[in-house]
C-alpha cells in the first residue's frame, strides 16, 4: 500500500512540475475518487501518458489515470486539472467537470493507449504514448 501511495505521489509530483505555466487555469475541479473494481485494466493505470495525436486534444498534454479513480490532466500551457474515471463492466468513463464521457479503448499496449471519447457533440480520438520524462537534476 505504501508503495502504491508513493508511486501515485511521484506521478502527481511530475504532473505538477510539468504544469508550471504563466497562465492560470480556472477550470480545475475537486473530485472524491472511489476505489476501482478488481476488473480494472491495469495497463494504463498509474502511468503518465502524453498525447501524441488527437482530433480534439492538444499534443503534449499529459494524462494520468490514478488507481484511486483520479484523472490528472495538464499541458505545458495550463495548470493541472483533476477529474475522475471509472472502469466498470468493460466500460471506461472519463469525468471532467460534471460531464461523464463514455470512452472506448481502441488499443492498449506498453507503447500506446488509443482512446475514443464520446462527447454529446461528437467523438474525440486520442493517441497517448508513455510520457517523455526529463531526468531530475542531481
């Protein structure tokens, strides 16, 4: 348990450092995450993913699906925003603000996570790859 908390804390710290920006983001909202059921696909959890290509999301944006159900999103141009996510009965749902988006997992491997987020106005496809991490200074 301590290892999982330490790892989640490290991921959040990386995202917070990556979010340093001159612009303020007022869209961040607080969520009370809940534990995920045992049928969660562990391949995308507790990893920092970077948007490579998307039909509606800025390339370079970072996503982390934390094991407690927290969704962390940030980019070089904004502060970190927090949402939530669930994976129940084979269905991934991403929650941003008060909006829930059913999200199809089109592909999941060590090299990529390809998602199709189904929004009321249409769908958004996102190709995520493991985030490039700069080494910490000595």
